[in-house]
C-alpha cells in the first residue's frame, strides 16, 4: 500500500481524456482474477471504454494523487461497471463509489460473476440481494453470474 488513505481519494465525473487510464484499471482488475478468461485485447478495452462506456453511462472515477484507481459506471438503475486497481481493494474506495453513484436510486441492479467471491461479499454487505442465477449463456465470458438487486 502506498499510504494513501480513503480520505485522500477524490471522486469526480470521468471525461473522455480519462479513457486510457480507465481501460488500464479495467484490465488490471480483470487480470487479477485467475478464473477470468482474457477475451479482449488492451486496444479493445480502450475502445469499449472510449466508445461505449463514457458516452452512454454516467461514469465516476476515483483519483489518488494523479492516478485513477477506480471507476463506477451507472446507466439508469444498473451498475454496469465497478472496478478498482487491485492494489486498492479493501480501502473503502469501492464503498465510496457505490454509495455516491447510487444514492439517489431507489432500486439498483447489477450482475456479478459467481466466482467473484470478494465482490459478492462486498455487494451483500451493501444490501444487495441475489435475485437470479445465470449459467453464463447471457454474458460474453461464458461464466455463471448472479443478478443482485438492492431496494430501499
């Protein structure tokens, strides 16, 4: 850990110029899971962030100093993306992102891979309930997933 406390983390709306840094966080996060198949190149990750996520979703990033260390992307009542630099998990950053981005929503939905036990614990601690289990046929990774819903 580099000594940055959660209070040193700044949340701000993402801009198009953040696309490269966001794609690097996405790749680092996905690459930290031994069960996650690699199905996209770094260039494809960047195109996804630049051409789909940033224009179509409400994206908030977290900065520690000059570095983007996390992001959340919301579309309607769906959390579409929530990724942290793997070195920054367990520091309250994900909680701040999730709380900030969903504060005004009475219903929040997201999908999580069944193999992602850390994320499952995180979402359940934040009041999400598993409402459906998929066999992987509806995601490009082909991995079993869970539909989580939080209602207020």
